[in-house]
């Protein structure tokens, strides 16, 4: 079971490993760098293609961490896609999303997540 140890502006620690970029966490526990956007961080627009890729990993829930100040947003296309699929989505600041991620994974839920680690 994956656990997020901490989050601070510009980084996230997952199972003891520090990532200094946005991440995608798959239900399998695999952690992948989120592409796009400025330098090493993903953009403020969480795209439909990112959501589709995460959806294809068969999560029960998708969590979207919108950044430390909540500036990133799930695109309208991404929202429509998830609504059409009927999948539960939790979108909140990355701090709140970390709490929800750890809560759901501790209950044995298959969780997929995207975390924006800056603003």
C-alpha cells in the first residue's frame, strides 16, 4: 500500500522517496512524473488525456491534488469524461488530497491520483 509521507511547496514524499515534480500515482503503487507545464512541474490544467490514462488503470476513486494553493484545475473535458464513466472523484488542494489519499488507501481502496506540487 502506497503512503504519502508529506507534501510541501515543490515536493512530495511517497513511501520515503522525495519527488520534486508533479506526480501521477496509479492504483498499483507505481509513481510516474506528470509531464507538461513549466520546467519540471505539470501545468495548471489537468488534461483529459492524463485522466484517461489514470482511468485505464482501473481505480475505484481518482484524487486530484490541485496544488498547495489550489491553482491547478481539472479541465472541463476531464470532468466530462469522469462524469460519463461514473467514477468517484475527489478534487481539492494538494494538502487535503494527501489526507484523502492516505485515508482511502488505508481502507484498501484502489486509488489513482494526480498531485500538482506547486501553487
